[in-house]
C-alpha cells in the first residue's frame, strides 16, 4: 500500500505545475513545432489548402485585374472556333498564336464557360486552379521524408505567383497543373512498384498521357523530358518493351508547319525589356546568337553532370552505369532489387527531386524568363531548398530574396543577377547534398530486415 502511495506521489511530482509560465512555454513549443517539427506537417496541408482558396478570393475582390494576354487568347480561340486552322493566320491584339492544341482546347473551354467576356468568372476558375495546384503540391511534399512545415507555408507566400494565376490568367498555370499531376502519378507508381507491377505500369501510362497534355498546353513542359524518361524507365523495371509502350502513349499529334515556324522560330529575338534573369548582361550580348549557344551548352553540360553523377548513380540504381547500358538492350525486366526509385519510401522523394531539379536547371539556363514563368518552378522551390539542406533560418530568407527578384519591375541588374545567383546556389546545393536525396531507413525498418 505504501508503495502505491509513493508511486502516486512521484507521478504527481513529475507532472508540470499549471502556471502561466508553463502555459506560455507550451504555446511557444507548439508554435516552434508548427514550423520545424516534421510530425506537424500533416496538420499544415489542409490549413494551407484552405488558405489558398481564401487568399485568391481576397485578391480577386480587392486588387484590380490587369489585362496582358487573356483577351488575346480569347481572340485567338475565337478564330479557331470560327474554323481557322492555319496557325499563321491566327492572332490577336498582342501577337500571333504560339501555343499548341492543348492551349486552344483549354481556352475554348474557358470561353464557353465565361462567354469570352466575363473576367470575374475566369478569375474564379483560376482561383480554383491555384488552390488545386497547392493541393497537388502538398501531396508531392507529403512524399518527402521528414519535410518540415515551413516548407509548406512558403507555397502561399509569393505575391507574384498569385497574381500570375488570378490577376493575369496566363496559360502557364495550366501546364504547371498538368505537370504536378504527372509528378503525383509517378510518385504513386514508385510507391506501388514492389507490391503491384500492374498498378505501377498503369500509373506510368496515365502519367505519360498527362505529360503529353502538359506539352500540348505550353512547350516549357519539355524541360522535364530527361527526368520523365529516366524515372519511367526505372519504374517499369527497366523493361524495354514496357518503356516503349509508355513512350507510345505520348501521342504523335498532327503538327502543322506554320505552328512549328512560329513556336520554334529560332531567329526570333527576345525583348530585352521583359527579361527577368539576364538584365545584368549588356543588351547586345543578350541578343547575340553566341550568348544563346553558350546557354544551351551550359544547360546540356550541367544536366549531363546530374544524369551521370546523380540520377544514374549506383546509389540510386543499384548497379554501375556500364551495367545499365548493357541491360538497356534486353527486352525483359533488369531492375536491381537495390534500386531506390522502386522503394516505397525513398522512391517518391527521388521522383520529386529528379523531376524538380531537371526543371530548375532548364529555368536557370533559359534564354529569357518573363514574369509569368515563375509559375514553371515556384511549386518545387521550397521543397528543393529543404532537400538541398537549407534550414529554416536560411531557407526562408533565401526564398524571400528570390521572391524579391520576381517583384522588381522592371527588372534591374541587381535583381536579375541575384536571381541567377540564387538559382545557381540551389542547383549546386542540391547536387552537393546527395545524401539528403536518399532518406535514411527508420530504426524499425532496419530491425525488421535483420
């Protein structure tokens, strides 16, 4: 009996006293946890998604719409609706059409919904699109091991990004939505690979179809192509026949030469006044073919470094590059059991990193970035900062400086120089911190395998 009394006394003494100091300490610890504790990330997802919906509606109600290209889009699709199919004959107030058929279909749908005149209705649709993109990004981030809540909050912090969606109505937003869907599908294919080959293969087929839709809206989705090919090759177990089937799903659409000439007019000169990333370069250099060729060489070179030292590293693939090349000519599955892309924990995170960094490398060496192009990679930047090893006290300031670069209008030598510098640091840090690409197995998983 005395032992029970002693035990109760010890338990009472172990409990913290109910004091103002302890209450404030609990509040402080809770607030810190909602910023850096990975276990709290799951709480932030529904909050951030709801706030995204509220934020866009607030912006629509209180900030005037700015006309840039939306009316031109409506004029262009109206010509298509009237029966015009020659790309060189389709245009509007701000120029000829330079986007593929997916763009036409989406804006024909918007014209049908809004009557082509109601900007308010179009803004509301883009509000839903922004919220949907945030929701998809949360799904992607939920597959990053031990992601911290501060990474998720940054999805709502960009003034420029929100305006691109609901105050500008750019078509880039739809491409981003499709690409996010592709990443989510590939993450799920990775998670299911070892438990159900059929489900994984089916998800890759759907991802390929959705990727073709992304490309059909705007060609910047091609920046993901190297990553998409590498990831899907491994997710179909290095099975050449399955891989070809995935590629065949991407439809070879009828493409008119008039569209090719306009969309891929390499003689076209970008306007120096609109560049966000190369303002610190003299205008004569910016307009030169030599500068364009240098950027292309740098893009390919950096991408190849990542491919051969990271994406195809034995630490990911479970085999040497030489063996990978030999196995590529075999029609049957040759996947290594040690391949991390097919691991249900490491795989989804690797899908994100490989897709995201490939895109950012393309953005870094883009011929010119215009303000709406922020939507190309804003979704993945917070996640890359985390994977690259930036702690909250460094990652948030870096993100804020990056946001400043995009809010300077017109761009200056300082803003563009800082932007290119920051993107270079992110790419370099992501390459350097390779260990963070591969999450460490949990203790219980290690014991289970022993």
